[in-house]
C-alpha cells in the first residue's frame, strides 16, 4: 500500500540534537525495541549507525532542543516512526473484527509482519529554515511541581509525507492497515500529540 500523508497540524521533532544525548539514552531505548522485534545484532548495529549519521550536532546551548534527522538531501523521519504509529494503534485497538474471525494481538503482528519503506521519509529540504516551538513542560518531582521549557523544531501543517506499507506474509489484511492509519491520524506523529500536534489526513495512492 502506497500512502500519501498530509499534516493537518505542525509536527514537532523527537530526535535529540546532540549526538552525546543520542548515544547515551536514545540508542539504548532503540536497541531494546529492536531486540523485542527479533532483529539480529548486525541489523541493530546497522540501524543505529544509520540513524546516528542523521543526527545534527547542535551547539551545547541547545541541549534540550529536539528536531529531525538530516542528510544531504534533507530532513526526514525514520521508517520506524511510522511503524511505531501502527504498533500504538494496534495496542489500543487490541483486535480487528468480531467473533471467531477477529484478528487478535495486533501490536505483535505489526512488529513482526509489517514493514515500512523507504527507510528515510523526507519532510523538508536540507536548506529549509525550521521554526522552533516552545511550550511549558510540567512534572511532579520529589521536591514538588516543576516547570521547564521544551523546545522542538517544527515541520509545518500542509507538509506531505509519502511511504509504503508492506505486509509480505499476509499477516494483516489491507482493511486492518486502513483502520490503524485512521486511528493514527487522530493520535498524530511527533511530540506534543496531546495538544493535537502531528495530526494528519491520509490517502491510499497505490493506483496513482
């Protein structure tokens, strides 16, 4: 299935803009997730190396800033971000259909039987000047409530993302993928989804 996704609201970046933060924290979380998905050590190392190559090393003063991966072609989100969207939809939906024909354990079936291409889904050219969204971030700590400022680069509403969803073993029917994408358009992509950021519309353009 070839998907054309159009952002209805701004999408906020999720990637740390310093390689030191990425290697200290994010890579560890990615490794655990890929091991759960059954990937080999070689596949995990290749994925980590590819992602790290796209991390911009921003000035130390911007340590808390999150953004997007980037190469010579432009800014992009990795394929596993879309797969994560489908896995989350599967976790919430739990099953597709009713009665004896219901398809269960959707999240697991997405993990092992659904694949997204290309690996890099471009969202802006390399010379784009991305704006920054700032918002308060509140948390309850042992010392009481604390408020900090979260900052993220923004891909604006109206941006189009194109990718393909592959189900090579027939693990899930197309209508189930459609239901997951329909659910995902409300939950959105990127950060601050609780405020509606990253919401999108989508269409199947396989015949175009």
